[in-house]
C-alpha cells in the first residue's frame, strides 16, 4: 500500500488534471501485471513478436507511435527506440514507474503524450468521433501500434455511460470501436493492431460461467495471428474462476 501511494502521488504530479481520475485504474493494472507475470508472459511475447514481424520489412523507420502504451509490457520498447528515430507513447496515464524506467534505460528518443483515445466526448456531442485524427499531424510517421487498447475503450466508456444513465451504451461503444479501427485503416503508414475481442470466465473444470463480445457486435478484422490471454488466472478474481481473453493481431 505504501509503494502504491508513492506511485500515485508521483504520477499525479506529472499527469494533466483531467486524466488524474484514471491513475487508480492504471495502478490496478500495474498490481495485476506484477501478480500475473508468468501467466501473461506468452501473451506479451506474442505481442512483441508480432510487432517485430511488422517492422522487419519496413524501409522507412523515422517515427513510431504506440497507442495505449500502458505499462510497456506488451511492446518491445527498447527495440523500437533502437529502430526508430522517435517513439511516441500515447495513453491516458504514464505511471511514474514507467517514466523512471524509460529514464534509467536512457531511451532519450521517447516522447510521452497523455491523451483520451476513445472519442467518447465527440460521440456524446453528436459528432462523428475521429480519435486518431491527431496522427495526421505527426511528422514522418512510419508505424502506428494499437496495443491492446480497443477493448479497454469499450470497457471504460461503458462504465462512464452506465454511471450517467445513458440509454444506449452499446450503440456508442460500437461507434467508438469502429472509429478506432477505421482510423487505423485510413493511415498511410504501417500499422499493427493487437486487441482482445472476447472473453470467457470458466471454473476449474472448464465450465463457462460468463462470456461476452468485447467488440460489442462490431466485426473484428481478419486476424493474421490469434491466441488466448489468461487475463485473470485462477485466484485473481476468485479461487475457482478464471478469465481468458481471445486476442487477435492484424
């Protein structure tokens, strides 16, 4: 608890006020990642390998942008920094521990941006969300990685919409997911999309207790690769329950 409090305070100092409410959820992910290191290893290795495979044939390697950079566990950040002139990390919150690690590794070509990538405010205002439009202003952009953020946009926005009593949260969430996918597809550079698209909660015997479509009915792009990610192994959400997500890489 003491370490978490220090992490919170240090992160709040360097986080824009509008994004500070999201620090606690980032800390929750940080804590779970620490507890689930072994269970998440295969997923993270798959993500790293997919990004490396995307980069391999590229000739121009000037600027790379990572959307949903988070804890940097599912992104080979050191390799990206060695390969590209500039690496831009975009997320709501960049924890103090992540910032410290970047400094310690002397990744001097990293740039951090705090930004809401959901497009929710535009959707609520009745305008077509274009959450990735800002990428058009990034000079010499050669690669954009969407790192397991699409489903989180849906989960986070659903929470906000339900708390506000919105009548049709599914319609809004579907719109936001489509906007992210369409935004990636419209970019004139190389892209790598990794996202979980569905999940199942099962008991120790493998019986499905709960299941859901994280894309809210939006057709997922055709996957180049796919795998299972034990997001919450046995003991994390209950002694006899586990949550496994299906991940695709495009």
